[in-house]
C-alpha cells in the first residue's frame, strides 16, 4: 500500500466513523410535558384605580408599547390583541 492510498483509506475510515456516530440513535423522542398555566387572579375586593376594560377571550399577559398601546395575550381563542390606551379602543387581533 502506498502512502497516498493509506491516507485515503484512513480518511474514508474517519468519515465512516463520523457519519455513523451522527444519526445512529434508535431511541424514541419523549414528548415534553405541557407548560403550567398561570395562576388565576382572585376577584378584586375593592375599587381598582384607573379604568378597567373587558376584552374578548381570557386575558393572561400584557406588555406595554411606547406608543401608548398595549399588547394583551388572550386565550379562547389564542391570540394577541393590540389595545390603544389613549382612545380606549381594541385594535388588531393577531392569531
């Protein structure tokens, strides 16, 4: 065997080991458990400051936007609702 053919044989052996080790698992993927839902907020026991507005669905998260709007995540159906705080109007609903 010449020096060049020995190197070629070594390269082929290394490639066979590398490619064989990359996908040779026979384990079945186990599904992850569902993420826990946020806790339910108790009913207000006093008058809340500001304006309380009802949104369709079950609101569960809120994020403020610099423009004076807020993005509210809702369930049933799942979506993000953009809400204009300045004009007290519901904007786009993004599924």
